[in-house]
């Protein structure tokens, strides 16, 4: 399977947050409150190609929601999630958006 570069970027964001020692001290509202920062990070990464995108805002929203979903899943289950699974979850959401 081919992965979009934004999928890899978002997976990296997830892994960065999840690897913090204090991750499990975050509350659900804390994690949900990360979304504006995630949107900002995705926007910065999309900036060079934004003119080529037909729905940059929609893509950003889908990717940010996928990141938050992964973080919440990890927080709820407290089980290690492999990088491969994170990438597949994010790519699945992105594919659903791009090929709807």
C-alpha cells in the first residue's frame, strides 16, 4: 500500500505525543483540546501544496480528526499501538475522504 506523506506526518505527530511520559495524565478534554494545534501543524505541512488541493480545509479536518482518534484510542486502551497500525488508521480515513 502507498501512504500519503501527510499520513506519515500525522503518524509522527501521534507518536510524539504518545511517547511523552505524562501522556496518561492528560484527560479526554486535554486530548480533544490538542485539535487546534494539530490543525495548525497539518496546515503548515500542507502549505507548499495548498494551491494544488481542492479541499484543503476538509483534508486538514480529516487528518486532525484521525490524529485525535488515535490519541484517544491509545489513551482508552493503554495498549501499545504499532506505528503500522497508526499509519493504516490515518491512511484509511484519508482515503475515505479523497476517494468519496
